[in-house]
C-alpha cells in the first residue's frame, strides 16, 4: 500500500500539537486531554466536525454535572463511577450526543482523580474543553476544494457513456460485437465514488443542503440503469434492418453530445420524428423481422426515458462552470 499523508492527517497533527501547547502554556492540569479532544473533533467535513464538537461539548458539560452530583453528593468510590455511567450514558444518548461519551469519560475521571470539586478544577476542565474543541474547529475552517475531482468524474463518466453508445451503434450496424464490457463495471464504480465525493462537498458548506454535482451524478445513475436495461435488448436483435441503421445514426449523434449541458429536448424531438418515420414504413414481412422491429421499438422507448431524465436536470448554466468543464475535458483527453 502506498504511504501518503492526507490533508486531514496534517490538520490533526498540527491541531493536536497546538491545543496541547496552548493548554500547557496556560498552565492547565491534564493538558494533554485538550489534544485528545482535538483529534476526536477533526472530521472529514465541516458539518461533521461541527456536529462532533457539539456532541463532545454537551457530553462533557453533562459529565461535569453528573460527577458533581454523584461524587460530591454520594462518595468518591470506584463503584460510583460504574453507577454514574449507568445513568450518564443513557442520558447522553437521549440528548443525541452519544459521540461524546468517550471524551466526557475522561473529564469524569479527572474529577474523580481530584477527589474534590473546586472552582479551579471546573475552570481547568472547561479550559481543556474549549481549547480542544476550539482548535479543532479553527483547523477545520479550511477544506480543500473538491471541484476539480468532481469535474474529472464528470468527464470520465461521460466518456464511458459515449463508448457504450458507440458499441451499441456498431452492433446495430453489423450485428457483431467483440466488446469486453469493461465500461459497465467501471461506470458503476465511478458513479458511486462521485456521489460520495459530491455529498462530502455538501457537508463542507454550512448553508448548502443540496449539491448540483450530487444531483448530476444521481441523474447519470438513473440514466445508466436504462443503459443497462437496453443492452440485452440490443444484443437480442437478430437482424440488421434499415430501422436499426437509422437508430444507429441517431445514437451516434447522441453519443457525441453527452455533456452536462441540457440538449435533451432537441434529441427528444429527433426521436419523435424517428418514431413517426418508422410508423410510416412498410410493415414487417417475416416473424424475425417483426421481432427485430419490436425490439428496436422497445429500445426507442427506453431511450426516450433516458432523455426525459436528462431534461429534468437543472444546473451547470454559468460561464464559470463551462470554462472549468472544458479544462477538465482537455486534461482527460
């Protein structure tokens, strides 16, 4: 496995060192716990980091309250730690801060070790909490842009769509195929990875609840389901007919215009004209010809759904996107 140091690793290492140095410089006891908090609060995305920080903050405050109530109110005894946790953990889960159980347990043990709650002890623990969480939030203010990677996924998926369509074209024209189908599995993998990355991009923006890239890849996923359905239909065509060649010409033109821009209406109109032309053609004379034309008609109906899905997609309309998309396309080629 290749050794690499990611951006999150760098932030975690730097943030941990900074939080410990601050806590130690101020003169807090158990200052290393600030570093532990920072490690736990630095997450993959800004929203996850904020949620993790809030959960740990709430859990730590609850831990201090429970510690005072159980240790000062009853006794400083190991059994009381177990009793405290029996009530504390369900409470933390109830307030939906369960991710903070481990962190707050450290605070609880600090108070138990002190054997007496004082104002200085409370201020010390609050200092550890604020420094550890605060440094983590500051470190997570900057997240590297994912746009270049998303553009790359766009281009790769569209290239695969084009290759698949061109294989369909070749089969409709010659009734032969030596395609290995690797683009099918590769496209499935690319779409899954792209959706995951697009969701991460949403999580890095506090005021954004949806992402045009995520919608785009969901749209391509639905289209790809149709492509998977039409492939067996195409390969079951027993004859090379004029109608098949006409469809091949149409699919070839469509394959050269696969991009995030919305030209679906143009191709829906062309598809409609193609259907009308088929209806005016001479009826099939043999059973095999009838089966072939029926399969081709089914294929056309599926392609109509393919284009309707694309027509419903809205996004990528500004000049900034167009320039970035062109650069990604050039880099891919």
